[in-house]
């Protein structure tokens, strides 16, 4: 049976996301615009393959969602095309030995995949193979079960009996959510962590005793007493706010067939995408890392301060540059989901009582 209790235990099974193939963008009439998307698609899969090859060197079994090149299959309300299954972390989490998966929002009152979960056709075609593989050994439930929704692995940090839940908005105490989680999963101690968004984009506990963080998540001295914290203020998403703000303003219009003549769309492509194809090599360090085990971690690029800390803790860093992570709004932790790790439930802070 698969299980995950600490995210630095040796990784054995991992989901890796998938983007649309270059051929998918054949519906875009403007050749220049289409070629940009094709290049992003090509380079994205190249980076996926580098990640997969590295994982396989550590004997990690890799699971991937499936896709069709027919964009009509992924058409959603308003004529837009649904984003590709890039982010398994946003859809799933293995909590202990139970796997939780989030289907599309208009799935009818789901409770469990086996009994009453009625996924959309695109969900079933995309994730069905992955879920069938996991169901061979583990129970699979919808992530909307009481207390867990709308949490996913991107907001949850599993450290043995202590589970840290990041906030969606800064200052939120999440009292009701923490209470519901405590009631539903009493074997864990649930903690509110004020991250103001996905916690895996704010901090990463790499191993017992070491955290890499963009800022002081109030306060590590209380949540992780005596652990070393390496701070990297102003890194990651803060460095590319103009791009992210324009991307948000565009509201996904680059997925809409026929929008290639839209002035706003054209401005976006000409101002950012063409430039972005070259800008992706930006060496901003991303704390969105994937830990293979206590001695090995995968990160997006090099940072001397972080690598010095890795040396002190005898950790080897493996660089896989996910070049278009800002365009896809995702880092290495986001585009993966750990399904199985060695190890059993540990208690790193036994002075805290269940």
C-alpha cells in the first residue's frame, strides 16, 4: 500500500503533469502566435522529460495524465479551452495511506471515486489511468470530503503528526477549517500557517532541521523550534509581478480560438510571450522544490545562499530548470504529486500532545 507521512522520506511513486503537445495549437491561425505556443509546448515537455529521467535514476515510478490533441474535447463554458493537467499538486494529495483527488467543480456532489464520484469525461480520460493505478492498492476519495476542501498539497505540509495548512488570504486564522480537519483526522495535529496563498510557493522544509523560505511565516520559532531557516526575500514570484498581473488581466484569452485578432490578446503575445520565450532562463530561485529524500532535492536553479545551507546539511541539489514556470504559474513541486514514500508516521515534536 502506498503512503506519505513526511515529504522528505525516500520518494517511490510520483505523478508528473503534462502539457498540451505542440500540435494542439494548430487551431491558432496567426503563424507567429502559434509558433510561440508550439515552442513553449516543446520546451515544457523537454523539461518534463529531464525531471522524469532524474526521478527514474532514483528508482521512482512516474505516473502521468493522458491527453488528446483534440482541443474541442477540453472546451469549457464560454468557449475557452481548459488548461492542461500541468498541476497534479493542485488536484491531489496522499495523506497517510489515503489518496484524495479533486475533480472538476461541476462534478455532482462527489464523495468517493469508487461509489458516487461522477467525473467529467475529460477528467476521466485525463486522470483515469493514474487513479486506476493508485486504486489497485489504496482508497481514493474526492478532495471535497469534510474538512479537507479546498485544501490540496499546495497548501498542506506533511511533517509526521504535525500538518501545516497555509492560508488563502493573509491574516486568515482558518479556525473553522482547522477545527474540521482536527475532527475528521484526529491522528494529526493541524496548524494554521499564514502564507497568504499556496504554502509551497512560500516555504519548503527540506529535511528535519532545515527550511528555505521567502519570508518569515509567523513564526518559525514557534512552529519549527531550533530549525535553521534560510530566508530569500524578494525572490520567486515577486520578481515577475508585471508579467503575472498582465497574465491575470488577460483572463485566459490565449486559450480562445479566434482571439488571435483581439488587440488585447495580440498585445499580450507580442509584449510578453515572444519575450518570455527568452526570459524563461531568469535565475530567480524558486522555493517550490521537490524533495527526493533527506540527502537529495530537486530545484529550479542555483542560489549560493541556499546551496551553502545544503552543503552544511549534506544535501545534494539537482537542478532541473522548468523554463516556463511563470507562464504556467507553477514550479517543480506544483507539477508533481508524491504518491508513495518510504517511512512510517513520525512525531518530530513529541512534546505536543494529540
